[in-house]
């Protein structure tokens, strides 16, 4: 291969790699946040909606004044991370009100408390409520 064709071949190879790696990202709506201005660049963060049973991403990039995106980095959430983030986003969307969140999720109080516990947020729920939820679930289980 002649050296003058090498950059074009590398560009094509990287294009294919990015298409493979970002299969679940293109076309998804994102929430963007501009962090600050650094000379001609605007560092930005983004996150896709937390949809259970589909890919969700978080990332960052530098935007130039002309709108061109530079140095994008994306991270795909694991299923466990996605479930925890979905739970937190749902609670936040309902003003951190457990009753409103339970109604939205169409779950019982006990199932919601167990879900919070299983997600690793037990520190935010009193031990008594957790024990009551487990006790009720075992009786009705």
C-alpha cells in the first residue's frame, strides 16, 4: 500500500470500529450540559434516557465554536448501573416522593422498598421498613 492511501484506509477502519462500538447510541435523544468555556472549546457532558432493556450511555466531548464535536468519549451503562440510574431518575422526577414513585411504577410499597434495597440504596430506607417489607413479602410470597 502506498503511504498516500494510508490515512484514508485508517479513517475507513476507524469509522467501521466506531459504528460497531456505538451501535446503541446514534439516534438516541440526549440531555446535554455545558460545563464551562475553555478558550475556543466548550466542554460538554451528555446522558441518554434510562430505558430499561435498551442501551443507555453517558459521555463527554469538546464542542468548537463552529459546532464541531471533538474528542467524544462515551460509556455504556451496565444493566445494574442502568437499573439504579433509572430508579434514581424516577424518584427525582417525582420530587423524591416514594408514594408518587410507587404509583408511577405500579408497584406495591413492599416491592418498591425491596427494589430500593436490591439497588444498593438501603442506607436511604430505615431498617424497620425493610424488615416489614420482607416480612410481608414472605407471608404473601
